[in-house]
C-alpha cells in the first residue's frame, strides 16, 4: 500500500528524546487506516502466536500463554467471520493511542491486537515498570516486525515506555484518532484532561468490580473428578492475576438455603486450598498485605461476621448482608467475600455501573437474562462460567472494541 507523506506522524525531537522505543520505529509511524480484520494484521498476530507458543518460557507464564492461544489463526478467523459476512465497508480511524495498565502486564498485548484488528495504527504506552511478561512479549513482537512478511506493518505499530510525562501524553493525545485508556478512574480522568482531536474517539476502562454466583446444590452434585476441575477453574479466576484484574471475582454470592450453602462450602473450599498449596506461591510481602487488609475489613465493615483463614492461602470474609458500598470491598492474593442469598433478586440492589463480570455455576443463563432485564441493571457487562473470568475478547466492558475503534462507510 502506498503511503502519502502526510500520513507519517512527525514526532518533535523534544518528545522523541523522552521516549524509549520497545518495538517498532518512531520515525515511520503513520495514521493510515486499513480494513478491519485486514489479512496482513491477522497474519501478523497468528505468526506472533506461533512464535510465543514455540518459546519454552511461555509455559511458565500463563498470561502469555493465554494471549498466544487467543490470537491463534483459528480464533482470529472466528472473530473476523462476522466482518467478512458484512458486505459494508468498515475501516480503522487512523492512529490509536493506548494507555496500558500496570496491574495486568499482558493487557497491552490484547489492547494492541484490538487496535490492529480494528484497522488502526497502534501506539502503546506500556507501564514504566518492566515485567517478565512484557519483556517476552515485546521481544517477540519486534522479532515479528523484523520479518519481511510483515513489512506492511512497519508504520503501523509502536510500543513505547516513558515516565509520567504530560508533554509526551499531550502530544500523542493531540494526534490520535482514537484512544484506549486502561488503568482506573483516576487515569481515565487524567487522560481526558488532554485536548483530543475533534473527531477522536475514546474507549475507556475505569475501575470495575466483579463477582461470582454459585448454587450450592450444583457444587454438591459434582463428582470428585468434576470437583477437581471446578477447583482448577476457580484457581484460574482467583489466583492467576492475584485478583488484580478487574474481572477477578471479589464477592462470592451463594444462592440457596443456609444449610446447603454450609455443606457446599465445607466441600469446595478445602479442595481448592489443597490445589492452591500445589500451584501457588504467596510472597512474604503479600502475606502481610493480606493480613492487614483482613484486619481492616474486620474493624471497618459492619457486615463482616467472621473471617476464616485457610493458612495464608485463602481468606474468606463472611458477610451477614450486602451493603451499598460492596464494590469498594476488594481482596487480593486469595481473599474472597462470601454472602448467602435466597435468590438473585437479593443481589440486584447493590449492582451498579461499576460491576463488570458475573461468573457463575449452576444458574440458567435464561434466568440470569430475565433477572437483568427485570431489574434494569446498570452494571454487569459479562456473564461467564466459572473459570472464564479472565478470558479477554473484542467485546469487553460492554464495548465492541473493534466496532468502537473503526468507522462504517456508507456506499
């Protein structure tokens, strides 16, 4: 594809000097859009997947492995199928600028993929603190960019790291046709203070809160093999990201009678702890953080009845009822809040716009759908089975990200 000179973004020397380029070339980055699910973009991501899956280090990094599996050729083809069936023309906006969060290091790779599949040039600001996940991914991305087969992407991708710098942020916000802001309420508010282009679009991901609903009879009905698989699924949701991800469950709402809930708890939690003992290493500093946090909950939350500690691996904060500020009650490193409710209707009053993911086991999806409609819930953007809370997709936080970062052309 021929690029006009006007498409290349001139970066002032004073800005370039304050940035560290991790992948891509700052002097070639352009704002020329392409079609959504462009073949060259799909091929780049699919080959990146193969490179990562062939790297032995990926096996020790579940987050990298999850991204690599997500951008396999078959999954990309599945996601792009609807776009190929639509005969209308949809193209990217131009240049997208991404502010990526520090709490989930792999997040920038998904954000990059969303922007590329939407047909945009992607400029990503990675967290200033390096991580093994980011180092492996950026090296693999640069290696793919160096391949002649991906020459078409030489002006379409730039990964940066720079300290908090208002001038650098202001520059990229001023030239961006679209922006993706991850990182919580304060980060979103701060980035909105920079004046964007008049037609620039924003997809913002502020602080969110997630929960899990369990039917005790469904847990009690699991045979031993299924119980072990269920514990593996719960482990993934709770421990893989240390509950730092916005979709990690914080509250466990048991839907049923008290006697059945106690029986299900007595079966489930010890089995989960046995698995955690085998698969999880809790850092010493996190042990103290976890204990201090539990003490604060015990002293400051009037709804707390007791806190059950399974060594340092799992803390269970039992609640007598749910308060209107439940979405501020968070846990990390294996700390869950539990409440017993007679039905889903008892959960509805606390669900506000901060609620993101509802993972569940034992509930009928049609029942959940009717419940959400009946109460006109302003929150909960995802409902997934237990074990799928951390699964990323192009629909996230209620946004179709590819649609939000592309334009539909009427012909």
